[in-house]
């Protein structure tokens, strides 16, 4: 803060933004832990992620209620209102990302009962690391109102889509060669798809940042991330 | 309205609720059309659903902005604030359900290039009809603040989960018997999973209604809808 006069609205907004960052930290940890549990077949870690989703959901509830209170009490002007609505959207995107981490943990528990499918779980862990980086960069871009960084996040989503495509082809090969891997492969495919969706949420956060800074949504200058082709 | 004095807040809430019902209607139509396009291999209908998602997204944007304006302008008391936050959650749930319909339409366009996999697309259309009924009942329960009806929706979600489980086994059999069906089966599996997720959103709307009417979330007296077992 370079200004000496900070309004009550600014202070409250900072408070709720700090909660969003905390929520982001929990979600990133959950995704990394879930992917590690999958690769290392660590049941205790998977259970920890599964149980930890409650804390993430609780934080979302707190953020939404606090945002509503700020709107009601401070009646912010148009651009400030837009910021609070963005915070609400960020919290909602993070809550969904947390759900995907929980789901990944649950499926990893099921997959521990089956034989590994090639090196798929290693690829998934690398995908998870990339997605966590994207989420983290998108949230940093929000705090810094940095549209350049947000644009980078948006363009990098393509990498995750490509990793997903590669994994899908890898799974298909396993299934064709050994039908006994079909059930496990389908779980792995769902996991990969869900990680790709977390990437889409990171992109959507980045787009909100661009909207906040520049007043309009970025034009479609990158490959569509929701395209459905024969590979997905 | 049995009262003669209707506050500005009540009037505005009614207005925004009407928008939510309109949005619900569009989402229900999109889901039914997408499932019909899949079964009848109707490319034009699938394209229509795909293009129609913009209108649903636009309506969500309008509802969220209007809710924020109502909160800012009317500074509603706790219970009224809870209602407006519920409306925002309903709009967000419907927006996601709309996304699933668009995704179904896109995948149906891909599936039109492949041979049909048994009777799967017929099963999916029946699932879609059931889910649309659930969505419609959940929204009716909201408007009527009818916790009994909301509870029925919540319990009926089990049926959709069972249909999904049955379809998954059916697809698995096809894949094992004829590996050439694997790619198409995976698309059909994603479609079924997404319809099941729309069902989860209907359940979540029903739970919001129960919370709104009774002040607390229903206890977990039904099988968990997010359980991951070997079948999913």
C-alpha cells in the first residue's frame, strides 16, 4: 500500500484476498499430495487428502459469506464491486479444484488395488505439478493485477492439453494390448481429465485477471481448451 | 404473494428468480436436445446446442451481477442475504450443467463419425431425461421452498447413479469383446459421467433448498453420490 489513507473497503478486501491465497495454498498441496499418493501408492497420504477437502470447502463458505457482507455493508462502486465478484469466482474455482484433488485421492485408493498401467501415474504426477504451477501463477497474477503474467498462464494451458493428449494415447495402447488394464486405464483417464480441468480453472482465473485489469475478456488468440477431438 | 405490502427487495428477488427459472429451462432443453442428437445422430441439433451455450452463460452473468446489485443496494438482513447467495449458487450450478450439455453435444458430433456402441446412446438419453426431471423438480422445490420435494430429489439421485453403473458395465463388456469400440466407449463413458454430474448439481440445489427452509444441511441419510468404486 503506497497510499496512507486506506478505506475500510480496501482493508476488508485485503483480508478476504488473504483467505483466497490460503485456500489456493491448500488446494495446490492437495493436488500435489494426491498425485504423489497415486504414484507412490501411499494410502495414508491419499486418505489425508480426502479428509482435508472439508477445510477447503469451509474456507470457500467463509469467503463467500464475507464477500456478501462486504457488498452489503460497503455498497462498493462498479469497479470495486467487480473485484469482489471476481474474488467470489476465484473461491468457487478453487473449491472445484479441491474437489478434483479429493476425487484423484479416492481413485488412487482404488488404483492401489490394481497393477500399475505402464508409467501413467508418473505422467499424471508431472501433469499435476504443471497444473499447480499454473494455479499458483494465476493467483499471483491476480494479487499483482498483472495482465502480462495472466496471459502467460493462459497460453501455457496448451502444454497441459498436450500432456493429456499424450497420456490418452498411451492409455489407449495399454488397453488395446492388454484388456485387463481397461478398468485401471479408465480411472487414470478420468484423473488426467480432471487435472486438465483444474488447468482450465487456472486459465479462467487468468482470464478474470485480464478482465479486471483491461476491462475486457481476452480475444481467442489461443487454441480452444474445451475442444473435443477424437483424442479426448 | 398473500401480503399486500411487497418490499423492493422482494420484488427484485422475484425478478432475479424468474431469470434463474428461465436459465433452468434453457439448460433442460439443451440437455434433452444434446441427448436426442446423440441417439438420432442429428448433427444440426448438436450444433444448435453447442451454439446455444452462449445464451446460458450470458444469463448467468446477468443473474450474478443483478444479485450483487441487490445486495449492495438493499443490504438485506441475514436470512434474505442467504436467499440471494443461494440464487447465485443456483445460477452457477446451472451454468455448469449447461457446460455439460455443450460438451455432450460436442462429443456426439465426434461419435457420429464412429459405429454405434450397442444401445448405449439410448441408455444415455434415458439418463438425460431423468436428470432433467431432477433439475426441474429441484428448481420447483426452490421456488415453493418445499423441503419435502427437495428431499425426494435428493433420494432419487441414487437411480441416476445406478443407471450410470449399469452403463459403465455395458461399455466395459463392449470394450473387452471388441477393442475397436474403445475410443467411442470412452466418449460415451465421459458423457454418462457428465450427466451423472448434472444429477449431482440437482442434488446440490435440493440441499440448498433444505438448508434455506430448515436452517441446516440434511444429514447424510442416503448413499454418498461422490463415492468412487471400481465401477466408476
